[in-house]
C-alpha cells in the first residue's frame, strides 16, 4: 500500500484537519481564559484531536510515510491531554500544558509540511 495516491491524499487531509484542530484549540483556550466561554469546548476539541492524531498514525503506517513523526505527534498530543487533566489539580504541572501546546503545534506543522512535500529519494536529492 506504500505510496498509494489515495492514502497519500488521506494523510494530507488528516494533516490539514489536525492543524485546524490545533488552531481551534489555541482560539478556544484564549476565549476561555478571557471569559468568553468555559473550557468545555477546549476539552472536547482536545479529545477529538487525540483521536484524529491516532488516525494519523494509522494512515502513516498504511502508507509507510512519516510513521515515526506521526508517532511523536501522538506522544506529545497524549502528553498534552495528561498535562491538562493533571494540571486542573496541580497548577505547576498545568503550566506545562501551554508550553507543550507549542510542541504539538510544531510537530503537527512539520508533519503537515512533510505530507505535502512528499518523500525525498533514498539517496537525497538527485543532481540535475
């Protein structure tokens, strides 16, 4: 199934959805922090994000592209969920939730860029 065009398209779509959810998370956290809403929507979208990132790992494994990177994204995303949950009772742990959000965004953005850039040949770029 490696390099199957439909699976590559799915991988790209999941990457776009992932980044849209991450941007939504930043917006919802800001809205809740300034009293426009509660953190309930932020929590719900965060849970959905974990499922979408899990799907990203599955698709990466099927297409055999960027599996390790997708797994790292899953790791920092699950850590984000844990930091948010524990941080409700332990504020100093919760402080890392915002910092780790930057890691989630960075790893997710890099994976999205890779998904759209494709794959370099095994030996690197070919001379012209």
